């Protein structure tokens, strides 16, 4: 039981002794003044007997969708529609959106860490390009072959070989240089910790001019992400306007320790001289399809709101039979 301190009742006077004199006839009986010790005991007993009104602590507030935009009404609409897309979803999600043209951003639990699954692979690609640019060298034919299979087919052996060539230590150095503050590369690379906010930082490096990765290397990376095989083009592309140039990388992972699925999708979308990016990460799905459904509900809401003139018949439809490759060793 929680102890509650009693309020101070002030000093209790014992100046008047108890009178043994009987009241005069017809007079009301005089109230007997209790001695200090007896009165204090009575107050304490009364206080314990009376129920105390204790304010219950407020329930911890869960994450909320937060959007800002220079375009009138867009932030409120995105907030409403993303929130609706999240309603009733199992597990956890991390979401981030950046649309530089309208100065629009949205986040939802964007700093929560998730096991990366194959979304680790663009981090390896970024490290490879950063390392080559620093050394002012071109990629070897072997590196290009490995990078192509790693991104377009989500090939695990290619990923592991590139990671081993680079070393986890070098990947950590790239992550630090990129400002991906909560990304924690792991030797078992499928369990590298990532966040939606950090994935947006990576996508920003690939889609905007910067000092870490040259424009030529950025174009190379985006070209690979644009050529992901059709069965792996699910997730964030769902609902994008047809004709949009899609750059995507997905991942899924079921851990033995809990049987639950981590399902993720990151993407950059270019049309009409404008590029916007989004990252949607999920954890706690009972099936991989549940994770895909959650991601695509959010993606459709975002694409619809940032492209209000697009008709439903002009939207990208994800593959009917989505595929991905499970990382090894988990």
C-alpha cells in the first residue's frame, strides 16, 4: 500500500482542562475538551478511515503522427490519413516522409529501432560508394556485380561478401558520417538496428547533392534501386502515380525467438522534377503479409495526399505475389 502523508492540522491546544462540574439545570451539556494526545489519536483514526482521493497517473501517451508543410492544409490531411491507416494495426511501426518541394515532413515513432532485415543492403551500398569516392577510385567489376545482385535481387551471399570486404567497422564509420545516429551495424547483419529517421537520412544522401557521395555514385545507387525485380517492388511504391520513377528496397525477417515478422520498405519517388522519400518500418506482425498490408496502407495515404490530382486508375499496383529474401543467421 502506498503511504500518504497526512496534512498538518495545526497546533492542538490543551490549555483548558476537563471540567468535572455538572452543568446547571436546563443548560445544554458542555462539550468536554479532549486532551491533546486523545485528540491527535482521533484525528489520525478518522483520516485513516476516510477514503483518500488520489489522482491516478495519466496513461503514457503513445506515439503520434506529426506533420509539417509549407503547403496549406497538407500537414493536417497527412496527419489525419496516416493516423487512419495506422488504426488497428498490430505491433509497432516507424514512419518518416520528406517532400522537399512542398517542405513537407511527417514522422511517427521515427526513432524506434527495428531489426534491419534486407534494408541493411542499401547501407552496404552507401558504404561502398562512400569508400570508393574517398579513395577516388571506380568500383571493380566484381564490386559492381555484387552490388547489382544485392540490391536488385536482394541476394544474401553478395551482401555478406561486400560486407566482409568493407568490414563492419567501415560500415559503422559511414553510418556515423551520414548522421544515422541510432543505426547500429551488427556482424549478424540482418539484426542491424535501424530507424525510420535514419533511413530518411540515407535516402537524402542518395537523392540530393552532398559531400559524402558524389552525384555519379548517387545516380548509380538510384539506378540499382529502380531496377529491383518486379516481385520485390511491393511496399512504399503502392499507390504512387503511374509514370513515377520508383527507387525501392524492402526487407522482411522472422525471428526464431518470438516468431514475429519485421517487414520494412524504403523508397524514393521522382516525377515532374520532384523527388520525395518515405521509410515505413514494422515489427510485431504475425505474418509477412500483415506487415506488407500495413506499409501499403500508409504508402497509399501518403501518395494520395502529396499527389492530389492523380486518379485511382493511374496508380501503381504492387505485385500480387510479393517476395523477399530472409537474411541468414537469425
